[in-house]
C-alpha cells in the first residue's frame, strides 16, 4: 500500500565540519518514507553529535549520533545511536560506524575471493592522523623490518604521496593494518571493514570485543598476543604458509557467519521510524520538568555565558573559604 511521505523539520547540529556524510547516510535508511527539511527555525527533531552544545538551543526531540568514542548524555538527548554495547529501553540503538559505509559494507555480505592471494604488496595501510596509540608506530616498524608495509596515507608515506582511493590501494596487499585511534568496547570504525572489502586479511587493534562483531578466524587481533613482537611472529607465520593464509581468506567475515539482524537496513529503519512516526509530545524521553530544565540551564550557562559561570564559580569558592573548618569524622563503631 502506498504511504504518503511524512514531512519532518530537522535541525542538524554539533557535527564536525567533515561529517555531513554521516547524517545523510543515517537518514538514508528512511529516505523513502520521510521528506526532511533541514532548518533551525523551531525544528521538530534535532539530530546532534558531540562537537558542541548547540543542541541545547532547541527544544525538539533530540537524537544523538557520533562517529567518535563518545557516550550520549540522556539528560539532554531523548534517543541515541552509537557504538557502545548497552541497552536503555527504547532510547538507544547500537550502530557501529562501519555500517554507514555503503561503498564497503556490501562486500562483507559476499563470499570472499581467494584467487588473487598473490598480491604485489605484503601489507598496506592508509593512516594520516598522528594522534593515535603508540601501538601503530611499533607495529608498523616491526612489520617493516620483515617486509615493506606500503603506506598510502600522510603518516609514514612511502609511495610518493597520499593515495586517492584507500580501498583500491589496499587491494594490492595481502594484509592491511586496521588500527583504531583508541581502544574501547564496541568502538569499531570502518578501518577493519575497509581491509575486508579490499580482499586482504586485517591486522587489527582496537575494541577488545571485536570478536562479537567479526569472525576471529578471519583476521589477526594484535590484542590477543602478549606483545606486538609476538603478534608479528604470527603474521610472519601466516604470510609464509600459503595454506594458512588462504584458509583465513575463506572464513566468513561476520562472527555468526551472516549479517546480524541488528545491522540489517530494515532493523535500523524500524528504530528511526519509531521516533519519527510518534507525535512529538509522545516521542520525548528526556526529563523536561524542573530538574531537567535546571540541568540544561546550567549547561547553557557554562557553554554560552562563560562570564556568568566564572562569577558563580568565584562566589562558590569564596563561600567555601568563609565556611571552611576542620572536620574529623567520628570513628566507626
């Protein structure tokens, strides 16, 4: 039955300047059901991230989403989509970042190719952000002492400049480095799926629970070893044993051998529709009464009226000095 597209007024705030693709891909799961008007003039819904506090300026239904290792504040957000493994009634949906990469995610659902295992490079990486854990540098150096690691990013570049297409470049390697910027449960970005999509074996470091998402027989998890040197010994052994290498390439990508239901497009759309289909007053979940308003007002003052916040902090400090006294608690009986 034909369903008329519902028009929604949405504000999109507090995302990094280069994260426009995130909101487009997220809303793309329901773009066949809703017509979105982006506005900051009394929006019904506010899609926001963690790079600011402009969300506090709007009173609509607030939906948090971030590609960073950041937790939602349900005191100011009604709903959230993120990478943590948590439940919070109908207010949270786990959506790992790699699910939004439409150029690589479909490759995870197909049988893996093994006929091109004889590739020109031993290992590849495309990394430009230098603000990362030291494990990347150590791993890069240890592997490079064995065989060249072709680096196509800004960091340790040895191919004559940055490559224009990360996945295409990684197709030249038997292995590919997939090192997260930080280690946290559930925090799994596109780095490992880029390597899978390139038909290589990922060398991964990051989320300690990575094996809940991906088949541990299909990649090398550096964290499974006592040291980086031990991990490199295992990588060398796999590289030098073609049967072992091909066996890893034939393993399915996902932990359960098939796409999890929670990552299916219909399941993601169902969560978003449960928010967008409800009347706004019924969709609110955050505390909008006295305590909730007071909490938001304090945040607004701290972020947008720093002179007022500084004055309050000074008065509080002065009162503390006046009222200070030595206090010795009585011993426990």
